[in-house]
């Protein structure tokens, strides 16, 4: 998957994860893309550890994996943000 695919999947995954975690009003497009791309890496690592497949290309499965990883990332960020 090319850089444009990562940006598109990252934007969608970051946006969906921000809605799931309640961060949507605080995050802009750039933050959604960044969180989605990092979430894709995190989700891919988690899926590989569980014996599944991570990001497999520009498809629905990759969007689910990236969204799950982005949600995990935002939950962790929220824990530290609310803890301080």
C-alpha cells in the first residue's frame, strides 16, 4: 500500500477511533491522520501477536485493524491526559 493509501486509511481510522473514544471535538484532520497511521502500526502488531493478519492493503479489514489500533492509542493517551 502506498503513502496515499496510508493517509486515506489513517484519516478514516483516526476519525472513527476519535468518535469511539470521544475525542472527535478535540482532534483535527492532521491529528486524525497521524493517530490513524500510528494506530495501523499498533493494530498490525497486535494482530500479528494474536496470530492474525495486520494491514493487508486498501480494504475493509485494514480499516478495522487500523481503527482498533487507533482506539487503543487514544485510550492510552486519554488515561495519561486525565490522570494528570
